[in-house]
C-alpha cells in the first residue's frame, strides 16, 4: 500500500510538473501580437489578414509549436478538412513548371507589390531537390529522389499534394507554408510541384 501511495505520489508530481512546464512555456497572445506588429510597422492595410494569426497559428505560437496531443489532433483534422482537391482527380502536373516554381521566391514580399509576375513556391529555400542546384536551405528535409523512394505509389502522390496544399494537415505546427490553404500557389501550381517530386523523369528522381 505504501509503495502504491509513493508511486501515485510520484505520478501526481510528474503530472503537476508537466502542467507547470506547459504553463511556463505558453506564450502570452498579446506578446505574439506585439511581436508581429513590430516586425511589420509599414504593412499596407490589405495585409491585415496575413498578419492576423488564424486559430492554427495562434495555437502554434502560444505553445511554441509544441501543442498537446489533443490540440495537435484538432489542428490536423481542421487543416485536412480545408484541403481542396483538383476537380479532375489528377495530382500530377508539369515537372518543368514545378522546377521553375521551386526556384522562384517571388511574391508576397513588400517589394512584390503590386505583383508583376506569378508567385513562386521557393521550395529550394528550405529543401534540397536536385543535385544540380547547389544553393538550397536545410530547414526542411532533402527531397532528393522523393518519388523513387516511395515507388511513385498513388497514396504517396496524394500525400505529397496534401503536404504542399496544407503542411499543417500532416504536422500540426509545421514550419512549411500552407501553400494552397493560404492561396500562395494555385491548385495547378501545386500539381506542378507534385510532378517535380513524383515524376520518374524529373531531375528529383533521376538524381540530377
Ligand atoms: C520555409 C521552409 C519551407 C518551404 C519554403 C517549403 N518547405 Fe517543405 N517542409 C519544410 C519543413 C520544415 C518540412 C518538415 C516538417 C514537415 O513535415 O512539416 C517540410 C516537409 C516537406 C515535405 C514532406 C517531407 C517528408 O518527409 O515526407 C514535402 C513533400 C515538402 N516539404 C515539399 C515542399 C515543396 C514542394 C515546397 C515548395 C512548393 C516546399 N516544401 C517549401 C519547410 C519548407
């Protein structure tokens, strides 16, 4: 009995410690707002929707991208439900256009207003995709041979589309932009990016 009590005491302590750690880690929403506003003092008024965090951003900021499981599940469910799929059910576009948009970081910056050309996906800023391109960021994993490693399976093609459309559907507080959900890329552009990852003849899979 004593042992049991000691055990439950320890369990209780760890629950309290976890709750305390979480509370300590939580970020004051007012601080988040102040930081965002201070970073964009000269933002045009039509940027307001971009600077106002939606429910997902709010929950991720408040928990420093470490929501509890229940919150993470709810975020993923909500973001998944917001994915729009291509009307014809075909996820694969043109990999050459996909490579061009992966290279292209144009769009949605102060200096891109008013927009003069199509917005890009800037994938290379965070991912290695081809061997030929030596300038790439490493915030995200290397996507070299992405399709080949997944045997070009239809389920993997769909998952790639969903990841690019809405990265938070698979990982609640991903650092990858929600390209479709936030209207950075169109459905056709997302299909082109999927083609880059999932076509056997693209440089991603030919290891070029
Ligand atoms: C700001 C950085 C950033 C940009 C830009 C970005 N990504 Fe990502 N991406 C990430 C991070 C970080 C991960 C890993 C965490 C995750 O899965 O969300 C990731 C994961 C992925 C994955 C899943 C990888 C896996 O292991 O299955 C795919 C596919 C992907 N990105 C494709 C793209 C494509 C295509 C683009 C361009 C349209 C792009 N990403 C742009 C940061 C980025």
